[in-house]
């Protein structure tokens, strides 16, 4: 059986020279790779008591929904600003060049609910840090944050100190 790393396509010098882009579309396009990715992420939740799965747009949806489905938990989307139809709360965060804002429905997390956050990749940690702030603003407790991949060289995990963070694959570089 192949390891999940064998399904990830590495593209050198993208988006700029010296960067190795870790492409998950090759994981998604292979039935065995996709199943292994989801199963591996679910294993990161062994022994974790939680009520709801939340995932960030858009690849957090790809992995978060099947995890929620398999574990019979509700799924809460964390969307880009302006995409949700009901009353929302929002959180802005810094990007390499500029800012972005994400939102959640005000009624998506109930006070005291234990939340698992899911995304495909942790790089600098800005997006998931903003998602944590949204969950906490609604009174939820983030009990675990899981990723398929981690780019350790960008130190996103340091930004999430105090939270239980886990990834299936860790790449040392950027």
C-alpha cells in the first residue's frame, strides 16, 4: 500500500523559483489516495471528544465534510466574506500581500460546543487562526485542528500555540 506522500505531486519553482508547491489535486484524483487522506485525517481524531467539524473554504470543505459524515457530526463552513446568506460574524487576517476576511453564520456554533477545525494545509497559520477566533467568538471551544499537510518552514504551528494541532504529512521546507 502506498503512503499518502506518494500521492502528493511536488512541483518545483511554483509559484516562484525556489518554492516546491505541494499539490493535493493528485491526491483527490486518485480514489485510493483520497480514501487514505480522509482515513489518515480521521485517525488524528482518535480519542478526541467533539461536537462539530468546521472547515475553511475551500479545501477544508473537501476534507472536512467526509470526516464529519464518517463520524456522524455536523459540518460548519467557514467562508470567504460575502458568501453566506444569513447573519454572520467575520474575522480579517493578513496575507503575504494584503488582507482577507472569513465569515461564519452567527448560529453555526453554540456556546460550549467542542469544535474540530479542518483544512488541507497549514503554512503561516493565518487562515486557521482567524477561524479559531470566529469559533471562540461564538462561544465554541477548539479542541483539535487537523491538516493533511504542514509546511513546517513557514512556522504556522507556532502561531497556533495553545491548540492541539496535528497533520498527516510534514514537509520541512516552505
